[in-house]
C-alpha cells in the first residue's frame, strides 16, 4: 500500500481553507475536510487516474469545493505538493519540488 507524504506547507494551506469554511458553518468545514481526505485517499490508491496539469504534476479536483491539490506519484508513495483554490495563481506552489 502506498503512503502519502506532504510538503511542509500543505498543512497550513489545509488549515486556512478549513478555517474559512468553518467560519461560515462548522458543517461546511467538516465537509471540506472529509472531501479532501477522501480525495487524497483516492489519489493514493489510484494515482494514474488523475490527469497531469501544465506543470507536469498530477491534479486532483475536489467536487463540492473550488479546491484541488497537485501531487507526484512515486513507486511507494504519493507526495502532495500544494493544496490551492482553483482561482489561485496557477504558479503558486510549483517551486516546491
């Protein structure tokens, strides 16, 4: 079974997004967290199903929320490089290799 490794900035990006939705509604914050963790699990289990974005990293879009994450696929793990809003500058987080 593959593991998941996170870039050191990913936890703060997730906290910021979760806090934003929790400020609107605790249920919305929980929904964001649940959808993100499910998407990470799917990417871990089936990384090849996710398309490459222009940066060359694989991209996983969330369904209910306007967020996505970019990741690298390795033999034993995936490495999540950035979690960002869909309208964020497309270059944000790409230097984090």
